[in-house]
C-alpha cells in the first residue's frame, strides 16, 4: 500500500502527516479518509480546482492528467508543473509527497 506524505499546511495538516491508502484510490479520497479535510467543493466531480495539490515526489507514478483536468488546473492558484487535482490523481504502488497550496480559489467555501 503506497504511503502519502503530506507536507505541513496551516489549516488542513499543521504538523504534516503520513498516511497509507490502497492503489486505485484518488489522493483526495485518501486525504479525506484520513481526516485531512482538503477542500473539494465540487464533490470530486472534476468541476473546480479546490482540491489542487502539488506532487513533490512520485508524480510519474500517478495516472496521466487528461485535457479537461489540465484545463481546470490552468485556473488553480499557485499552479506548478507537478500540480494535479487530487480528485483525479489515482495512486499506483509508489509513495508520494504532496503539498496542499496555501490558497484555493473557492468562492463559496463550505465545511465538508
């Protein structure tokens, strides 16, 4: 089972964390299943960018981003070459290190 290392984030994971999740799980689902309440305003339907993460290690082990995801990522705050929507990034067998950006473009933040 791959391990996801989450770098510290003031709101969602102040101390950072290491979690495990089965291959085939999205990064977003893995975070939520482990009580790291990353924003996901569209309920993981690939309609927003609130679950944007930057993959610091293990990027190439993830499934490839499709054109629709890449188009959405163009609107994400703090976009980097290794950015992904965590709801679309599916775990393989390799460990990951992810960073949740400081800001999100969620105009109607809810308590998910």
